[in-house]
């Protein structure tokens, strides 16, 4: 009885390890998230301020 529990636990641990490795690979492939909209908004604000300052 205990042997079957040990086999099932080992199997579940192996599946969890494979899933963790696959998830880590996907996260590494995705890279760091960049807030594109915020960057564009700040650039537009800076351009507006520079334009206003030159008047």
C-alpha cells in the first residue's frame, strides 16, 4: 500500500517538475513586459512641454 502511494507521489512530482520547466521556459521567452502606452504618453507629454516652452 505504501509503495503505491510512493509511486504516485513520485509521478506527480515528475509531472510538476516538467510543468514548472515548461512554464519557466515560456516566461523566459516572453521577456520583460514594457508599458508601451505609458512610454508613448510620456514622450507625447515631453514633446508638448518642449513645444510650449519654445513659444
